[in-house]
C-alpha cells in the first residue's frame, strides 16, 4: 500500500507539472508568467485528486489505525520493527496498542510474533495473544486461548495476567480448588484495593461452592 501511495503521489506531481509549467514559463508568447494562477491550479489539482480518490476508493482505511497520521505510535512501532524485527519489547507494545484501538486480529499477530522472537517462551506474549482471541470471539478461554494461558503459566507461574485468566479457565472447567489457588496467589501479590476486594469476593464465593460440594444432602459435611 505504501508503494501504491508513492506512485499516486508521483503521478499527481507529474500532472501538476504538465499544467503548471506552461503557466509559469509561457512558450513562444509575450504574455507574463501567471504564477498565482499556476499556484492555484496546482493546489486545486492536488486537493481534487486526493479527494476524488478518498471518495471513490474502497480501501479500508479504518482497519489500519494510524495510517493517516505519520506520527501515530502504531505506525512508529511498525516502522521501527521493519528495521529491527527482533525487538521483543516493541512487538509486545504493538500488540497492546492494537488491543487499545480494538484491532484484535492485528493484536493476535503481533503477540504471536513477539512469542516467536522470544523462542516460544514469553508468558506476556502468550497471555496477550489469548486475550486478543477472547476479545475477537467475545467468548471464554476455550480452545486455543485456554492452551495459550496454560503455556504461559508453565513458563511463568507468577504472571498476574496468566493467573487471572488461568483462574477463570479453572472455574469454567469446574476445578474450584485450582481456581481458588490461583486467585489466592494473585491476592498475595498485594494488588490495588479494588482488585483485592474483587479477589476476596471470588475466593469467598468459591469457598461457598466447595462447601456445598462436600456437604451431604442433610447438610452435614463429610469428614
């Protein structure tokens, strides 16, 4: 697409030159150069060409956040990664940036590339890829997303994001004790007050469900 834009710009410049040059340097005539007319014609030709293309083109510009702004952080990251494709931190930043602007398929690709650069051993990239997949399908940690979380926890059992998603996955599978263990590990990391309150509520709810599971129909607990 960048090559196409360059070629279009070049053709517009040539067209402007063919119209403007005769106005500035009249051939075989005594008429004075029409510099202001040349400037106006050039500006109108350039603006009209761009406007006509944007109106008639079916290129999905909105799918490529930041394309219209050369100083966009995403474009800056892409430019840098073109020069240095092994920059792990910038692949992670790119994935997170795509999630922020809700371009989840691009986030999946960026996080997958980050994990590839890390030799398949980066918990942050794995969790980011799983999160983007969940957001794409608006679903739980089923299938590939759940596998990615398990891989992330195997690499880094203390990853807060992996523990949170892993606890949610354990609850989905009905493994309440594993979910409680993972929420408890998160609580021990001394998170912010609101998160701490939420974790305590989840643990209390899980304890109640575990109590119900071990209780007999008469309401007595098994020893």
